[in-house]
C-alpha cells in the first residue's frame, strides 16, 4: 500500500532510489542527483538535459498509481527483483552479441582499409577518418562497383556512382532510417517529422523566395556593415570563422524574423549546435550502439548539445508565447511590425494541430542550412581569390542584369549564369563530402551488376566521378565558367544549373531525397556573393596566389579555417538595396 506518496527520485550512474514523505527508504545510492516531483534538480554532477527529457519519466511515473505500486512491489520482492535484473542482463548481453556480430564485414563484398592480421576495427576506422578519399580510390580499383569500409559500429557499403539511378528511389533503401540518430539528437531525428519539415521548405520557403530577395539583400548590407567596416584601408577577415555567423543571421531572418536574427544568443546556438553535435557523434561512435543510449548522458560533448537545445527552447518558446499574446490582443502589435511571415508561422500552419517541437524544428533548420552553405561560400571565395580573372566578368554580369531589372530581384539571380557556374564548379571541386545518398537496406537487394546488399546494411554512393576526366576535361583544374560554357551549347540552355542534380554531380545528392533546401541556399549564396564582389576587393593576407588546401575528415571536406583575407571597400556600380 502507498499512502500520501510524494515522490522523490535519486538518480545516479548505477541506479535509483525512492523516498516517500514518511522517509521510508527503499534504496540509497551515493553520488546521486536529487529530483522532486516538480522536476527540481539538486546535483553534484552535471547530467545535462535530464530535466528536458529523462525527467519526464519521474513526473509521469512516480505518482500514486497502480503502476507505481507494482514497481514498489517489485523492489520489495527480492526474488522478483533478481529475476527482473537477470532478464535485463540477458537482453543487454544479447544486444551486445548482435552488435559484435554486426561489426563483421558482409560476405562477397571486398573490404578496404583493414589489415589482414588486425583483429579489431579500431585502426580501420582511424584510416577511414584520415584517408577516406584514398580508400575510395583503392576500393574502386580493378573495375569494382562496390566495396565496404569500417566507419562506425557497422561496415558501410560504398557504391559506384554509376549505380546512382538504381539506388536513389529504391523503396527498400530507406533514407530516414539511415539518418536516425542516438537519443538526445532531436534536431537530426526531427528533420522529417511527419513530412512537416519538407513541406515547410518546399511549399513555403522555396515558393516564397521571390518575396525574400529584397529583405535578404538589406540584411546583408546591415551585417556586412558591422563585420566589414569601411576604413578605406586593407583590413583582415577570416572567412571560415566569420561566414557561419553571417549565414546564420540571414537564414534566421527567413526562419524567425528580424528581431531574433540579430539575437546574439540565438546566433551562437545556431552556429555552435552543429559543431557540438558532430563532435558528440564522433565521440559516441567509439561505443557500441547498444551502449550509446546510456553513455551519452555522461559525455561532456553530448551535455553541450543538450544545453544548446535548452537555450534554443527558451528563446523559441518565449517568442511563440509573445506571438500568441499579440494574437489574443493581450500585447500590442510589434513596432515596427514584421515585414513577412516566417517559419514559426509556417510550421504552425503546416502542422495543423499535429504535435511538433518548434525549438527542435528551428534548430533542425539551422542544422541543415548554416554550415553547408557557409562551407560552400568559403570555398567559392577561396577559388575566386586564387583565380581573380573570374571576378571582373562576374561584376560585369551583376551590373548588367541588375541595371536591366531595375534592382536586385529573384529573377536577377536566375539570369546570372556565370555566377551560377562559379557556384557549381566550386561545389564540384570541393563538395561537402566524398559520398552522398546514405541509405539503410530494409530488405535484401541485388543490383544490376550482381552486387548483393543484405538487409540492415548501410550504404553510400561515392561522388568521385566529379573528378572524372571523361565527364569533366581537365577535371582537377578550376574553371569557374565551365558550366556556363556548357549552357551555351544548343540544347543545354536549361541544363547544368547549380540546383540541378545528376549521377555526374552529386553535390546536393540525387533523387527524391536530394537536398530540398538547395534553392534557398542558391539564392542566399548568390546574394552574399554579389555583395562581396561589388562592395569589396579581396586578396590573401599572406600574399599567396594559390588556393588553400581543404582538409578531409572521413568523407567530409573542410576549408582551412586559418586562412586570412584582406578586404578593402569599393564603390558598387549599382544599387544593391
């Protein structure tokens, strides 16, 4: 019997204990966290985000209910408790066994990157992190169309890009399953919550780009006036470090409106969450999958991601509550009023009453938008500064089209074919990664070349053919106008655009799961590039004339963050406002 039960939960690394108001002690454990029924936390240790996720458990469970009585009965019955513990141990051991079994390579597919006498996969995983591009070249040697590498807990099958069309829309190759993350990484899991996320991007953001061009250009002027002051002298600027904050501000203008896009706390979370999350994911890969739901509570890197979510939730929830009060007439309208709808409005409209965590959705948008766009823009500026002969033709194109259109409009961006080519060439030479189209096989699959993909296998498609000489003559030489010249050929006028995907150019993936935000990213990058080229001159601070090399980390290509530029303001030939 449970009388006047006021629950208090003691959590620790090794167990938990319950106390009632009558101080009846069931179990005491040292080094614990004390949490009362209201979720108040008193701790010697930082367990990060218990309040926002795990603490929902005690709030719901530790009330005087029949379920609670059953749990207390189990804890009081020694034999029953031993049986429960034994069952849990058996489940854990079984899961661990399957984890080990799953780490073995798949049959009949060559394994690359692991030494013949290496027992564990540790060195193979390290080789993949440091030399993925070289391993891909080795894997596709001798005409192979598939091989496997050790990257995470399980091997990944890497396919030749010639198999792209067989993979891209295969119903047995699941995109969402491939992108499920470990607990605590809600923005990754929430990128397609019941289709709401994609509908907001496709039907709201993409279709509304025409109305967003002028606000984005004006916000670009404001942020560059702060970041790149007009002193009349050459001043230093580090692109790789500063661009994410600029892109975060422009993206947040569309996502959350003018006030929050200038909120330093929000911008810091938007930029830092992605970095923290990928560091945490890297740390968690060191552990078997079965342990990750437990280990992640105790890692400093995952605590940072949970702190980011808490901060984001506070900002977003405050804004949502304010808008509700304005709609109800309990607060006056904003002054100045909002100039356009944003994703908070659109998520509410598209969700149509379906449950959705708006803070997680907003962090998910930032996750998808900021760092890939920043990396692309940084690569473009590295390329143009190393090959300055492209800059004057670009300026001439910008001047002619904006003058013809009577200002900078969405249609102006579409007409800038040389600029579009520059974006596509930089992405070709320096893609965000060397593999795309990540999927998980939901059943056994046999491809046309005879490759058999077993159920449960993770796959990815290599993008190495973006350096294929048969597709791109002088493929290792930068030619910013490569695709512009292709579009001058009869029949190619509407081909080879930056946002176009194909098996020959996988910068945005390909098929039904190609990057849905690429149209917004294209416009955003073009607007920023217009301002960078028309309002400033650029050169490398160390006087170099060659392009800085990128770093590879696994499949990811990363711009050298230490490269410093010098900029000097110039008078633009056209009005960019």
